[in-house]
């Protein structure tokens, strides 16, 4: 019982400390211009005089990561959203608090569900810490302020307390679970015995900040998607072999940034033809 109380006090004190330290800089943050986002999310996320919302304005992420966040708000925080509002909120956040093409390109395989061998070379310790539970591409799909990266770690520790000391999938916990180093590294530097989460925070803050040159350039000249037309397609269908065909994309006049997609393709080995129809939101 005493251990349980001690753990609860640690989490509470840790949360208070993290919240107190997470005061945004005056020049940081992305104003939220959407009345829908402010009205549906504002009961928990405070809006300041510059239309910046706590947590939301200090983060950019891929549409897939924003979708995970919205689902978590619904499932764990009991946010009541109808599907139309959820889609519109996701669309706004992906457009205004999203990623630039240059930021997405290195990890496009994640959203495209392509199975590849990927090694995160910038920092092995960060890769080991984060990849214990999910892909490193999910981390690379985020841009946050220093305070926001710290709050993300606090959230992990609050929801999943075992991450502190229980390594997963050959990785390492948030706190040091391996023997301390006593010898200098290969480069002659003294041993770094910080907790893995502290090393990761330093790396993530420097490598994936909220404000980047790529985002500044992209957001300043962002254009609506121009996808309508006929597109050639070639690929491989499991159990069938190589396929060739075309995709016809047409704009939906009743929904901005929405498209109707009609796909027709032929299996080259057998001559079988298939037709598929669907919708897409860009």
C-alpha cells in the first residue's frame, strides 16, 4: 500500500512540475482560427488572448497522429464528438498544424503501410527508447516545443507507468535499467549516465522543434490539392500478380478537398478486370 501511495505521489508531483514548467514562450505557438476546434476542444484546452490553445497550439503532427489523438480524447477523456465534427477538426489540424512535404517524405512508408527495413541513425538511444512500444516513424511524425515534448513524456508515464523500468522488445525503459557506464566512450567523452528519457528529450527537442524552415516555407505558399484527372496505375496484387490500369479522380462539388476515386485495373497474367470506387479527403 505504501509503495502504491508513493507511486501516486510521484505521478501527481511529476504532473504538477511538468505543468508548471510548461509555460510557452511569448513568440511560440500556432493560433487556432477554427471556431469549431475552439468550441469543441476549449473545455479542456485553454485559449489565450492570441487564440493559442494549450497543448494544441504547440504541436504539429501528421493526419494519422492527429486522428489517434482525437480517438484518445473520445475514448479516455469522454469527449462527445459526432463524426462530422471529428472529421472537420481533423482536417483543420492536419492543414494548419500539420507537416510539410519535406518533413513527411522520410517516413511516408508509415502512412502508406509499406513494410521496409528502417534504421533510425540520428540517435540510437532515442530509437531504442521510443521503438520499444511503437515505430520511430510515429515519433518522426511529430513536431513540438520543448515543453510539449516534456509533457508527452509525462503523459506516457501517467498512462503507462511500467515504461519507467520495464524494457520492451529489446529496448529500454524511460529510467536507466542497465549498469552505469564507467569508462569513456570511443570518442573520449565521459560516460553519459542520464536516464534514457532525458537523452531522448534533448534529442527530440533539437531535431523535431515546432518551428522549422520547411514548415515556414510550405505553409506560406500552401495550395489546394489538384488531383482531378486520369492517373496510370501499376502494382502487384497478392495471389494475382502484376496489375495495370487507371484511376480517375474527380472533385466532389459538395465537399471541399474531397474527391471521388474510380479505379479499374487488369491482372496481366489472367486478364481479369476489377473495378473499385471510393472517396478521399486531402
